[in-house]
C-alpha cells in the first residue's frame, strides 16, 4: 500500500489517501454537519419529492437522478434551498463534474 503526505498543505503526516485524522476533523468542524449546512428533515422530504418529479439526470438524460444540485449555491442563497426552480436532478457522475467545476 502506498502512503503519501496528508492533503493539508504543509502537513507531513503520511496517509493512504486524503487528509490525516487531525485535518479531517478540522475540515469537518469548519464545514459543520449536514443539518447545519441546510440539509435537515425538510430538505430530505423536498429531495425525495424532487427526485420523484425529476427521475432522469438533467445533463446526460440517460441515468437516473441520484443527486439534487443547487444552481445558485446554498451558502450564498439560503432562501432558495427548497425552491424547485433552483435545483437540478443529476446522476452522481454529472453532479461530481459540476461540483468539480465549482458550480
């Protein structure tokens, strides 16, 4: 198994992948848990409804929707958290691509 330095800049700790335990906890604490970020029981109900209403990925139109993507970022527009017009149903792969691009 190959080890590499922690992904946290300047940390010399060797890990299999990603961040060492100390930096994982730091990142999680900064980010907050899912409910603190707006993904509470209201979101779960909305998400289930949205996925039933939008069963196919809006990008590839082939795979089924697994992720709900906020068009306008939730951190900047919390009032649009449960707005159908601000959401897109995407497969996991297409959602990962959009997230990687910073959308």
